[in-house]
C-alpha cells in the first residue's frame, strides 16, 4: 500500500506540480485549496504526511497546523510547512510543523523531504 500525502495550497499550479511529482514517485495524493474544516478533510483521507502552505484562505496554514497538532488522533501526522515567505522556518516552528520547505523548491528537494519524513 502506497504512502499518502495531503497537499494544502491555494495555488492550483503548485497542487498540480506536487501531485505529478509525488504520484510519479509512488505516493497517493489528495489536494485541497483551503484548510477549512481541516480535521474533517484529514479524517476523510488519513494521510501519512501533510504539505501545508502558509497562505490559505480563511484560517490559514498556521492555525490549520495548530488545530491538527491539538487533535489526539491526527497530531502525529508529520506536517511540512511550505511557503515563499522569508521567515518560513519561524512560521513552521510557530505552527508546530515537523519540517519546512521553502518555495520555490525543486523536485529533488520535495521528494527528499517526503522520504525523510515517511519513507517510500
């Protein structure tokens, strides 16, 4: 059974790119352009890893990640915070994410980060 990655980003191109890269590497993916009802979205897919953008409509990536990290069932799912923001490391730490990936990133960086956190 392949590992599952949930990608949250409001940029359609980023969602498509990440999906192509990760599915080609053997991962199952799901995408969302909003982090609204984050627990319901995650519960419906139960990923092994979450890629979370900072700039999401309504509640945003930081609050969505914090909400996940407070949830007893989903708090252990690793979150990779990714953003073009210069303070991405601080944002990831503030959100409670396990790691971060600055945008723009290359294919190898994305794959390496996923492998580092959940394997193949």
